C-alpha cells in the first residue's frame, strides 16, 4: 500500500491503536518544510537503536510504556507524557510493553 | 508563580487537565533551539485570534473540541486528533467546549 502523507489542514488520527497495535507498523504521518511527524510502533522488548537527528525531537507516548535513553539517562515514558531531546543527541527507545509514540522532528536546514 | 520550563530529557505531563481545566491557563512547556511546545487552554466560546508564526505548527487536541480556521477552512479537532499548518499561514483556534491542546511550533531561523 502506498503511504499517503497528510496535507496541511488535514485531520490526522493519533489516537491509541489499541487492538491493532500488535499488527501495526511505524508510519510517517507527514514530512513538510520544518517538521516531520512519525507514529513509532514498538512491540514489547523491541527497540529503536541508538541514532541521532540534526534537529530537536519530541517523543510523546500514545500507549504502552517505553524507555528513552539519551545522554546516559533512561527515562520511562508513559501515556500522556512527553520528552524532548536536543539535536545531535544520541538516543534510543525501548518498548517495555507494546507501545506507540508520536515523534516530532524539527527539520533543521 | 514563576514559570519553569522543562529541560531536555525531563518528563513533561501532557495528560488531560480534567477538573482543573476551567481554572488552568495556557503555559509554555519549553522553548528550545528548534521547537517550542505550548499547552493552550481555551474555555468554551473563547478563541485564539487570527495570527501567524514563521515556522510550521502542529495542534493536537488533548481534551474538549476546538475549531481550527486556516486558509478559509474550519477543521473540527477532537481528542486524539492532530493538524499541521505551514508557516506564515493566518490561523485561529476557537473552543467549542472547554479544551486544551498541545501546540508545537518549529522555530525557524
């Protein structure tokens, strides 16, 4: 299936995937001039390995529980919680339960 | 009370304000190099008047119902929904019920 990115002004559903979570994949919701937004899906025990991005990032837990590791600190992120990381900071995300997160990346020129 | 902005890696609570909503004010959660994140509180019938920002913006409804007007289109935003707007687009937000939203602004240099 081709991935259709959202357009400006279009309503984007970011509610919990619930029963569909286990069969869902990470998807880019849109990538525009200044911002990219991804719904990251990580099943329990899986991780998004250490990486950096140039711009700042926010990670918001939509469902489940995850651990965000950055600058030698592990932070537990639960539903209704958000964390931000500065650009070029090596970080990884580990799912402690089946989880999804809204990841917003500032696209730095 | 002095406003304390969150630091990178700090857990930020963005869960619904619920019973505290009616007594809450809009607050900047943090402003860093590339991103500013605000929790906008708008009580029913109130609006954030037409304005522009240079960078792109995402608006995520945390609770309540709001209408986002941009480029001549009114979009109804409910819990679990997100919309993004390109930079320099005149927009306004009107609360149809007591509402709060997470607003993420790309700080364009």
